[in-house]
């Protein structure tokens, strides 16, 4: 903006018979909301008469535009800046004596990237270790296409969740259908998280169908919100294929629930905690990960403010109410651990600050293997997951010995957990064709995911080193060569956990017990596929691992074919990775004839001839048990390591592998980055 100071002389002001209002008012007249008769840059009569300085400030004209137009212009501007910056980096001045970028500095274009990514709205967002936003941005940062799809919500109209000026009541489904929706969500989340029990649901359902909520009554609005959220989850888990344009299944119920949500500054209640806890994972399903993290944080902090994290010694509180408080606490605690760690954010409360008993069945009310017992075992895994996020991925100034000790301690806890799981909750891998329980599927996918995340840094580092060696022709035929028994055991455990997850997911999909939507099933499927693609790309061919990879990808492909656009995008990233690496020629022994080395190479990479067409989805049930009928589940995953073994490897791992930033994606980004450089610099 420009400022113009008026002259103090009246002789220079033009004389008119009839003074007119100035097209640009001075600052003083604008502030007093009076007509300004000045003519810039000359002093106006009012300021001259008052004897004050007259200043005109030019203002920019406000031009209203559609949000979609604004976002498009911002995206184009950033793309132009990116292209201009790349060109300037590639230009070499004729006066410069420096050599152009070469192989030793092949990551020149990647330097400066961190966990603050710029979204299309122009805001910077923090994306941590396991965030798939980080994955999308890092997979191919030199591509011209915008990979910011991961920060976009899974609904078309950005104003969908804005609260309308006038309250809108949704059309409720038929009463009996509403009960079926509750049953659908109960199978997937009701047996794991205790946010709404069947008897309570029936009472609130009758209330909702009896009359609309009194908007001035907070508890009535919350109860109505909870019913609508249950409908949203019920539709999401009962619809196997979806092609709606407004959002995923249940989105209409969800947005109406959000519109009725009371202001957060109002007094907290356990019902309020339950509602906030249900909003958070659905936000994750919408790919609104920041919103999910915020809502689950609100739920947990409200629970703390209500004292749910502490045992209450109140003789007036009966056993049912006390148990209800415990179940709600451990449900929101578990959800917070999952959302926080998977998004790479810090956990909200330390275990040392919690003093409340685990949920347990109420005698005479709950059965032996009841949801409270399932919740207890599931939440114990979530507690270990919190340790994984804090102790492996986020802890700073870690030494190699400390990292190995953390891995060993966490795996010991996982082994202890497994030894106490009741038989009714276990998965029988020799009978996956028989009916499975959804609570068993959820629990053991959670268990194998914990193993995956614990072992992943070691696996990523070894794969990264091997890909570098393959690119330069220095990789041994045996991937185990040069690695200590500790490292080999960790990698083999990671692979077996991924294969076990794949078998469970494939069997669940064949029994219609695997959700097309729902972020946890999608995360488990992507995580297992990621590990198996990694192994098949970096290590010599292994039939069991190759077939397990195809099965894992077929599970993702089945979800994508049924309308999950988010999973389809993640599947495309994995397929592009596998296709971009291509066959690698391992280094041969100098004494080995060239034809023998080529023969061994061709036998070691037959996976390159395997094609997985996107247009013809493979049915997951086609691969059940056929790829590894001899598979034995992991019975004891505790590691009794010698912490002094191979200290050099662990120091290199902590020093050279950025654990805090590359939980899911570092090896993919490095593989594609190296591939891009060598493609653009074939002579290097």
C-alpha cells in the first residue's frame, strides 16, 4: 500500500462551484465515517480546518472469487515457483568454475524438505513418521504432478461440514434398519471400543425417534449426535461397494451429527467424551487426519478433566458406573494411541499418569469373552504401540545400543502379551477357511502391526543399503551375508508378521469381514503390502514372499475397486515403486563366468515378469492358504540379544537412517530418488 501526504497550501487546490465527494477518502474522514471532500494529494477541507495532517492511503479492492478458483491459482503459483526454482538450480553461470551437481551430491534437490508440508490451502501442516501424506510427498518429489491428494478430504464439497445458520434435522432410516446399522458397526468397533452399549443404544434410539432434540439441551443434542454417528459407522461398515459423490458411506449422517455438536467450551461429560471419540476415527476415514488428531485429543483431555484416568473411591458409585468409566477411558486412550502414533504425533498422556484398573466383565452381566476383555487385550497392544512411537521413532539422541535395547524390550512385551491372550481370541492359521471372529481379526492385525513397526527401521535400513549395492553392482547374492544374527532375526520376524497379516486379511475378505472403508483395515493392508513389496524389491526372489506380496496387493486392489479412492492412490504408489525399480543385476564373483551369473540373476528376479493389471481385480479368496499352507504363527517374538553384538551396524542405523522421519517411506523415497537420478544421469 502507498501513502500520500497532502500539501498544506489551499492555493494549490482546484476551485469548483460544487464540492464533490472524493473518490479516495483520507484516513481521518474514513475513521470518522464522514464524507471526504478532498482531492488527493491535496489536503481536504476538514483536515485543514482542524489543523491536522491529511493522509490518503490507497486500499486494494476486494474481489470475491470461488474457493475452487483460489485454490487452483495457488496451486499453479506454487507449481510455477517449483519449476522456476528447478531451472535456476540446473542453470550454470558461464563465470562459475564450480562443477555441476554429480553423483556424490545426488540428493541436491531433496535437501531442505522436512515434515512441514504445504497444502493447497497455503497452510503448512506437520506430518510425522507414519503419515501417508509424508509418503505421498516423498515418493517422487521431482514429478510435475501434484501429489497432495493425501491432504484432501474424501468429500467433494469443502463446505460440507460447515454448520448451517438454521438447524437441519436429518431424515432417519426406518427403525428396524437403524437397529441393523447398530449391529453392523458393533461387529467392527463395538466389540473393541466401549462407546455405546446395546441397552443404552436402544433407549437413545427410542428417544431420537420419539422427538427431535431440544437444541437448548446439551445432553439431548449429544445423545442425538451419538445416534447419528452410529448410523454413519453402520452404513460405512455395511456397504461393501460405494460410488457416492458427496463422500464415503455414512457421510450424510456424520455431517448432521457434526452440525449438532455442542460448543466445546461447555461443561464436559462422559457422553461428550464418547461422541468426540466417535468423531475422531470417522475424520480419519475422511482423510482429515489433522482433524482426527484434534478431536481425539479433545476427547482424551475431557476424559482427564472428568478424572476417568483415576480410580474413584466413592461408596455411592455402584460397580456398573465404575466399570463404565473404566471402559470409556481405555477406549479413548486406545484410540488416541492409534491415531497419534499412526499420524506421527506425540501421545497425549504418559502411562505413569494413569491409575485406573483395566476393564473387566461384570459378574452376572457380561460373558467370559465379553467386549470388556477384548478391550483390555486390545488396549494393552495400544499401550505397547505408544512405547513404540516414543521409544523407537520419536526419541532423540538415541545410541545404537539404546535402540537395540528398545527393540528387545518391546518385543519381549509383545511376547508376554501373546502368552496371555485367551484361546477364544486367537487366530487358527491352519483353519482360516472356517468362520472368524471380527474381534480376533482386529486384535491380531493390531498385534502384527506392532511387530511391523518395531522391526521396520532395521528392515528399511538393510533394504536401503542393499538397493544402493544393487545399483552399483556390489550386492551379494545372499541378502544375509555380512549381517549379524540379531539383524537377520529382526528382518525375518518382520517378514513373517507381514505374511501373517496378509493371510488374516485375505481370509477376512473372503468372509466379508474386512471393511472396504475404515482407516484401520486400510492401514493394516497398506503396512503389510509395504513390507512385502520392500522385501521383494530388495531381496532375491522367494516364492512365498512373492505370492504373499501379490495377495496383499490384491486385498488393496479389492478395496480400491469397490470405491475407496484413498486406498487406490496408495496402491498406485506401491505399484509405481515396484515397476520403477525393475530387474537388478547382482554383482558376480570375478571367478564366475558371465553366463552363469546371468543365469543366477534371471532365477533370482522372476517377480519382474509378474503383472498385476488394475482393471482385473484379483479376488482375495483365490489366494487363501494357497501361498503358504505350512505357515506357523509367531509364538514367541522375544529377542534375547547380545547388545554388544555388531555395535557398528546399530550406530550406523541411528546415525544415517532418519528414524524420526522415515517410518514408512524413507526406503521408497530413496529408491525412487536414486532411480530418478540414474535415469537422468546415465553416465554417472
